């Protein structure tokens, strides 16, 4: 069948998803909304959508829409997810599901109660490089995974206004790596040790908590006794840096950055790639955005579970909050400590019941 889809948000990430949806033969995108209607109109014209609106409820209540892609600013996600659940529409939501843990749980519960599928867009899981590493682990090529190293560095720091109220480096940036570590290790996190610094943008030092960090390190211990190491930084002068390495009992596997081409220059003063790596997440993860869209659409058409669930998004957020707490209190934080902050026992049982080793 063909799945009727509506999109909320015509900003840069909304357009990335429209592009991905246009590459999918089993979807029919019928409407897009944006508070600045001109943006929705331009997007509708560009991707030949029959309708557009300034109101997200027009997307949610559209009779031909079976699934909604939420690409609006983070603070609106939870309410829009709940509205989709109330209308019986499946949801694909850009991360985060909500700004905090209780709201995230509420949104997930709303979808579970309504019987609609909720997919958290953690697109790195669908990137060909990371997917190959995952296959090497599940297929036994590396043996048992002993240690995972992940590195994420942005090409340039975001503006002050973005960092302010952005949730801090762990929730905004490292959340992708925290999720990737859990995805690759295929074990639940037990405790987290994190630290942060301000090394790039002195102006953010005035901000609270993890918003004052532009560089951070995380050490995670999993239920299987193994560990992962993560380093993130808001600035890498040599370009967008996204690498992974897994050491196993039989082999080691690592990924390099993705380049627009394979050309290399050899001269007296330089040897290396002729061009910088892909400049940012929209070009670097272009294939991943298409792959995650196809995976969710396939799950909806075949009535399979979402390939990356609301619970996956929740656990990523809990890990990020735990990392922030660890950096602030300068100590290991057990995932079980997070239970006091949330009324989510049934949802988080598999994480929180894992005792420290």
C-alpha cells in the first residue's frame, strides 16, 4: 500500500525529511505545516505537495494522513506527539521526544495507549558506516565486543542563542553517541562518568550546567561489564568528525569520516584528502535519513515494531541527563539513581533493573 504522510515543520530538518520521503515510493506526502506559512508554501511547491498550512493541527487531522513526521522545534514535540496519538496517527519524531524525562514518558504512554507507533529519529543507526560496524558485531566478525570508542566533533560551534536553552552538550549533542554506544554494545547502560569543559566558546561559560560545556568526555559501563568511551567537541578545524571503533576478541573494526570524493593530494608539504569531510550532518547523513525513513515506512506497512522506538529515545535522554549529573557532581552516576526523577518503572524496567556490576 501507499502510506499517507504529513510533515510538521519546514525548517532545515523538515526539508531533509521531505527529501527523504520523496525518495520513498511507498509514501504519498499530502501536507506540510509551518508557523511561517510562506515556508510551508515554498516547501509544498518544491516537493509538489497538494496542501500546506500554518497550523500543525491541520496536518494531524488531515483525513489522508496516516503518519506524521514531526520536524518542529524541540519544545513542541511532546504536545504534537500527544495530539497525533489522540488522532490515531503514527509518529516519526526528530529527537528529542520532549525536553525532559517526565514529558517524554507522557508522550510514549500516549502512543502506547492509542496503539500508534512512535519512532525516534536517531539517524546514525541507519548510516551505512555505523550499520556495517553493527553487522560486524552481530555477525560475530569481531567476536565479543570489549570496548567501544566514539568520537563526534562538529565543524564549528553553534551560535550562543542556540546553546542557550539548548539542553546542554550531553542532551543536544552527545545523545547520538550515547545511543550509538548502547546500540552497538547491545547491552543496557549501568553507570556513567562524564566531564565537560569550555575550550572553544568562552561566551557560553555564563550558561547553567552542561550548556557551559563545548567539549566533553563520557565513560559508560554496561550490564555486560564492558565499557564505551565517548568524546565530543563543538569545533573541529579539519571538518565534521564522526568516527567509531570497536575492539573485539577476534578483531577490531573502525570507521573513517565520509568525504564528498576519494581524491587525494600528494605534495612536498601535504599528503591527504583533497577536500574536507562532509561539512555537516545534513550532507554527512543524507543516506541515513533516507534509510531511516524507508525503515519506518516499511514497519508501518508491514505492521512491525518501529526500528528505533520511543523507549530508545527515552533511554538516550536518561543517559544524557545522567551524564550531565555526573559532570556536575564529579562522580559515577548509576542509571538506577535516575528512577527517583521519573515515574517510569514499567517503561524503564529493563534499564533500571540492571544492577551495577
